[in-house]
């Protein structure tokens, strides 16, 4: 196996060890956590971004997730690498990135609406922070921002001024929602 494939194999072994503990409702041992972190870092060292890529592939591609949990050895490594290749190609498509962005934004927006009232301030703050981070990351992806601007209604944004960016409108929506949840409606 190549150096990258060996790193993927070590990562898969560490992942499986942690997953096995969790599936049996057992605590994850410190040594398992450490092995997982080291394996993820090693994989990223060999091919930067590969840890995030394999995590995304397992989230969005059932074949990759199945390979991680149901296969072993070279067969598992081959399927994981193929899954990462498919995921990389998907992530290059601004429409796929937009679909995923809209899906996550709407999940968070829904969660945020359920967290009304002062007793949910901490949880709502975490959701707000993730949403704010999403809007800030748009500046680094002009293709995604353009695609999202054309699909703003799917995110609950009905109007974007000609001189406004979608990220600005997302921030405004967050600020407006915060005021409403505190009883400060305009």
C-alpha cells in the first residue's frame, strides 16, 4: 500500500475501535481517542484535508460509511479512498455545496426557532455561532455565494438588496432573529 493508503488504514482501524465502543455503550478509552487523533493527523499530513474529506464522505455517501464499518484491510482502504475521490469531485460542484449549505442552514434555523426563551440562551448561542461561521465562510467561496444568492428563498431569505451579499443578509437575519427571541421585535 502507498503511504496514504497506510494512513487511511490506520485511521480506519482507530475509527473502528472507537465506533465499536460507542455501539456497545461503552466509554471510549483515552488510548483509543489518542490513536484516533494521531491517525487523523497522520492522514492529513500525508494528504492535507483528507480527514475532513473522509468524514464528509461517510456522512453523505452510504457506500463509504458501509465500507468503514463493514469491510476491513485492503478492501476497506480501497473503498474509503474511492469514497474520498467521489466526495472531492462532489465538493468541486458549487450546486452540491449549495444543496448541503442550504440543508444545514435550514436545520440550524429550525433548531434556533425551537430554542426561544432565556432558558435556552446557551444552546441558542451555539447554534447562532455555527450559523454566523457559515455566513462568514461564504466570503472564501465566491462560486457558492453566487449560487446561494440565486437560491436565497430556499434559506428563508426573501430579499437581498442589489448591493448586499447573501452573507450580509444572513447576518441580518441572525441579528433580527436574536432581537425577536429576546422580545425586542421591531
